[in-house]
C-alpha cells in the first residue's frame, strides 16, 4: 500500500481497517482481444477496499490512474439497458414537473455517457449540456444532438462553465460519485455550476444494501468509493452543499437519490433526510462495527456458486452467461471462474461482442448466438436487471433453459 493509500481520500486519517480484499483482478471494463491475451496484455491489479474509522468513507486503494480506466475506448454505453433508459425518462418527467423546467432552463449532466438521460429533456424542449470524459460515449451523445463537453468534471471546470454563463437549474449525476478519486474537489464543482437555488441530484448504490445483500461484485477499480448519506453529508458540507431530500430507488440492487443545493439555498429539508440518517445509524454505519464480517460473507457467496457449477458439471448440463457487465468481471475473477466453466457470455453491446472478459477469458457473443446454443442454465450477471434479461430471452425460457443469479447466494429462478 502506498503512502497515499494509507490515508483517507476525504479526511486524511490513516486507513487501518480492511473492508474487503478481493485479491488481484483486471480492470472491470477492460475487455480484451485474443491478441491481448496472447501478448500477455491482460493485466491484473490488487483490489482492496478499506473503511475510514473517522469519517466512515469506504474506499478502494487507488492502484490505477483514473484516466487509464476512463479512456477513449471506454465500453459502457448506458443506452444498451432498456430499463436504465426508461428510468432516465421517468426521472426527466418527474424533475421537469417538480422544478418547472422550461425552454429557458438549463439541465446539465455530469458523466452523461451516450446521452441516455439528457435526450429526454432535449426532446421536451429543455436546453441541456452533457459533461463526459470518455470520447467513445460522448461522441455517441453528440451524434444524437446532445451538446457535450468531453472533460473531467471538478471544481475548476465547474467554475469555468459558470464563467461561460452555463450555470444550471438542475444537474444530474447518476452513478458517478463513486467513480472519482478526489470526491471533495468533484463535489465542489457542483456548487460552482449550480444557479443560486439550483438543484443537483446524485444517484449511487447504497453501501447499506451492499453490506446487507453481499453485493461485493459491485466493487471494482473504477469505484473509488462506496457511499451512504451520513458520509456524503460530511463531504458535501465541506464542498458548500447540503442534502435537502432523499429517495430510495430499486436500481443497482438498491440506490439512493440525493437532492442537494448550495448551503445557503432556500430549499427546506424534508423528513426523508432524517429518516435515512436514522436508518443508517441503526445499521451502525456510523461506527466501525457496521462494516465488520464482510469477507466471510463474500466467501459464503462464492462457495454457493462453486457448488452450483460442480453440480451442473456432474449432471452433464450446460451453462452460459448473459450480460458482460463490470460486476461479472469482479465476481468471476474472485470466484476463479474461467471459460472451462462457462464457455460463453452474451451481451447486446456491439463494442463488447467478439472480445473476451478480462481474466476469465470467457468469449463475448451476441444474444442470438446464445439462443442458438440452448444452454440448460444461463447465469444473469447483472442480477439487478434479471427481469429485463428474462424478458429479452423468453424464447430460451420457453424451451426449458433455467436462469440463475449469484448474489447474495446462488438461486435458480
């Protein structure tokens, strides 16, 4: 562990407590070609997560540079998930109604990806601005008419946009807080970019659910932090922001949507905020005891899946997987799964098809190819989208294929 990794990336306290040590794994979105494998370019890095005993920020050791993870060839395109696009549409309609957004408003999104969310505001005549560091996804957004700046966001860039007259009435930040190594600088950028009474919403998987449901597969190098309300409020206060409302969402196995504003803004705090604080305190997220015992629960989850694979092999049955998601790369590599166990995985993303999962080297094929093989079992890697996947593969279920999820334990659906 380097000197930097010895200290909390928010409060600077020395990090003494390991929350989870997942060994050495590849970058979760670094899908590889056969040439990469043959040339030994499929690299792995230590994946260790610690919890600060002072501010209780759960954080991964930074062993890979931020820019190396979110590069020009980043392969996660939000629009390939129908349910996620539908979620974005519901958000756009709700926020437009709640805050009276019009053609004279501005909605910005930080980590806007391929325009999956801003397209809904754009279609309703509300001006939008995307901010996205990965050229592959940003260019897809630009191609669909979404103005997008290809930049990393932080305090300096937020101030620059404000000086250009681009302060926003609403800023969306979905599943990005966890992805930034300097979470304080990132948060401070929202204060700069918001109008005086503007609103920023932040969605992220809730650490409470990660612990309760053993969602260790959501741990990977590009997730620098694992978050809850109590810790976020400490960070936001120092950044000049405050949370005034919170909603619980079913996305990603259980997420929070925080509504934040400048410290001096006129938005009143709703009872939901104190209720969530109380819920987290009840789960002991404000003490080190709330984070204890997680490694043993991970091992129980892995053992359950290994037993499933052993039983399938003994019965002479076939198994495949669906959804070449980042969480699957964590799960398969920590579990020791290879192409000898699961010979193929299907994904709708053309950017992934023809490549291999990093580490496990399971080949990625189209959904049509998966359907042709008619496996006895299909492991749904993005377990949070199990209903959507089963709907997409109804033809398989009708022919006798059984679907499987592995978190928090292996279940045949």
